[in-house]
C-alpha cells in the first residue's frame, strides 16, 4: 500500500505542476481546478496508504516531505527535458517508490 500511496502522490504532484503557466513539458497547461483537486485527492489517499505502516502524524510528514522533493525534482528535470513529459513522469515514477525499497519496507 505504501507504493500505491507514493505513486498516487507522484501523480498528484505531476498534475499540479502541469497546471502551472510556466511549465514547459506540454504546450498548454491543464486546468488548475482539476489538477489541484487531483492533488488533494492523491495526497489524502497517499496519507491513508502510508498509515498502514506508520502513524497519522508520521504519514502526514512523509507526504509533505515527498511532495517537496517531488516538486523540486519536477522543476530540475523540466528545465533539462523540455516537452518530454513522459520521460519526466517515468523518472519520477521510478525514483520515488524505489526510495521505500531502500528502506526495507
């Protein structure tokens, strides 16, 4: 359930990034309302998924930390991979769930 939660959080962060007017991964930014609603739903599901192994407070803090790291990675990758949204999505989808493999969960 942890992997599903982290992947959902990545989807939410990616969607919220694509709603920005300054992003260069796709030609036209997505709807802000739909993207941010998706982020909030994904964040809620990620926190719920993380509570299967951690407490509520720890799950919220992990989700906050992962969100900041995901947005940072998005900004750095998007600067070097203009108009390659699938590549950026695949890199993030591979990196963040694998972090928990290193931790032994």
